[in-house]
C-alpha cells in the first residue's frame, strides 16, 4: 500500500498536468472540485481575474450518503451559476479520478443545467 505522502504528491502532479491545459474565463469558468474525507466543495473560478464567481459545499447538509450530498452540491452550484449568468464551465477534477463523488458532483451540475 502507498504511503499517504507519496499518494498526495502523485495527486498534486496529476492536478498540475490538468491545470496546464484547463483555465477558466468569465464566460466559461473553471469548475474546481475539492474532496476531503468528509466533505466536498466546488467553485466556479475566473482564472483571468482570479475571482470565484460561485461556490457550494455540503457543509450545511448532514443527511444522506456522501455521493448523494455531492450530487446536491452540483445542483446547488448550477443554480448559483445560473443566477450569476453562467451556463458553461470547464471541469477541473483536482487530480482525482472522475469517479464516485467527483462524478456525482459533475452529474448534479449537469442536471442543474450547467454545460460541462
């Protein structure tokens, strides 16, 4: 089994490779996902202006499985994006696999009307 520090370093390297190619603009911001062991957070970021345009997390949701909470976070982020006049985004999975909670969040954002 991998040591935690090696595993984290590999995730950061993967994230760096993704970030070389993915950048957000005001018209099409970057949907950045951060996943901890307990919670999941998502932001829509305009990298040119270095501004967060919308954000959502599951900190206020205590009920349900982590994957269902992640899907609700995606829907909430999509609603906040529409309120800010955003309908498209590029997805930044933060070096994580597109699987489980990260995928659930993306699916929830799509259901909410955000084009990824």
